[in-house]
C-alpha cells in the first residue's frame, strides 16, 4: 500500500510541473552610441509644424493625469507617450 501512496505523490508532483516554465531573463539594452547627440538634435518648441513619428498630419492630442499623453493622426494612427522628468518617451503605437 505504501508504493501506491508514493506513486500518487509522484503523479501530483508531475502535474505541478506541467506548462511553460519561467520566462527567460531578458538581456539588458545596449546603450546607443550617440544617444545624447540624437537627443540634442530633436526640435524643442511649443508648437510643431510636422511630426516625424506620424505619417500624416497630427489632428488630436489628449493628456491624462497619469503622466501619459496620446497623439492621433489623420490616417487613424494613435501613439502613446510617457512624460519623463526631461522630455518624453514613446510608449506604444
């Protein structure tokens, strides 16, 4: 009877291991070689005539209380941005 009890325990342990394992560790991002030069060459004005991130004219801008803002263009694309201490960062298309 002990063998039967231990085999049931082994089956339960096998059932617990079914499914995908933990996600593999992601590699740290490699620093961009001329990042500061790129950042300093970005335009910084109160108003823009053209957005280089949108393919068409930007028609809508919405700002949230959660440090995000959203831009929408005439071709129907939405882009989400995150406010940072210095500037903004693209979040999602």
